[in-house]
């Protein structure tokens, strides 16, 4: 009886130990698989979320870029136009076309009147609030009658410079008209150099990236038989969209006066007072 019990005991002992190890291995394998499976599912989920976010970012960016390119009549991103409340409009057209009347005329009263009209709004009236929107230091800023401030829009300064250089090119015509001008330095070398550099910087600040080509015409042509075909399409500002706004705020000569500045007392014959 004891022998049978002992044999039974010896026979069962290895089976129990083996069974425990097998069960432990199965449990460990199952837990390991479950852990790996959960880890894999988590990674797949995170990867899917990242792909989705990337897709959304691409779609939004592409949509924004397309809208910006196609909307030629939309408002400009220029901070000044946005804050001052006017909308720059754009159009798609040939960037260059032959000069039209009156700007294709030789120096004349008619041509001068056209340039004067183009520069009608070279000086504009700006309120203190408008200037402060651009964080302008108000110290010694030029004021005009009514308490507003003297201002100017960049494009009109550039047009003024072009007009100045135009007259200098035709100085034989304009000299009799301007030789008694109170500020002859306007037509001097220093001011002309200033204008050239101002225009150079403006062109480089707003570079025209339109692509043009050249065509052979004849071997006797002054440009070695080739001409540049300025047929490229470009996105151009509608001049009326800024000019109409500026003309409403224009300071017209004879309709305003300057308030005395901080150095007026130093000028002989000047009476300081408010106007």
C-alpha cells in the first residue's frame, strides 16, 4: 500500500510540476501577446491620427494658397490698407501695354495736367488715431489745420520721383517754367539721386517675377535683331481702388495750412500760434 502510494506520488509529482510550467508558459505567452497586441493597436491608432492631422493641414494650406492666387479682387494683406479701411483690388492682365494718351505725349500742358491729376493725392490728411495704429512716434509730427496730420502714401512718392526725373530729361522744355521755383533743390543732383535710389528700393521690395521672351526681328535692329516681347500676364493692383480712397483724404493746396512746428520760433519773422 505504501509502495503504491509512493509510486503514485512519484508519478504525479513530475506531472504537476510540468503542468504548472506549461500553464505558466501559456499564461506568459498569452499575456505577452496581449501586451504586444495592445501596443501595436496603440501605435496604429496614433499613426492614423498623425496621418489624419497631416492630411487636414495639407488640405487647409492648399485651399488657402489657391484662394489667395485666384481671388484677384480680394483685399490685400497690406497692414496699412487694412487698418486705414480701404480695400486694394486686383486684376489679371497683361502687365505692360503701349503708352496711351495723354502719357504718350511730348512735354506739354496737357501732359503736365495728367501728371498733376495723377499726383493729386500725394499729401493726405491722417488722424491721430490712424497714425497711432502704426505705432508712430507722434513727437514733432507735422500737423495741419483742423488738428490732423500730414501724411503720404508710398506709391505717390514714387510717382513724384518719376515725374521729377521725367522733367529733368526734358529740362530744355521745363527749365523756363521752374527756374524761379522757390525750392530749386527739387531738381538738383541730390534729390535726383534720392529719387533713383527710392525707386530702386521700391522695385526690389516688390519684384516683378513675370517671365518674358525675346523674338528675332531683323539683323539691323538696334538691339542686335531681337526685341523683348512684354506679353506676360500679371496680377496688378487696380489703381482706382487706392486712388479713390486717397483723393477723399487729399490735402489740396490752398485748402489747408500747416500748424507752426516746434522750431517756428527760431525762424525770423514767424509768429507762433495755432491755426
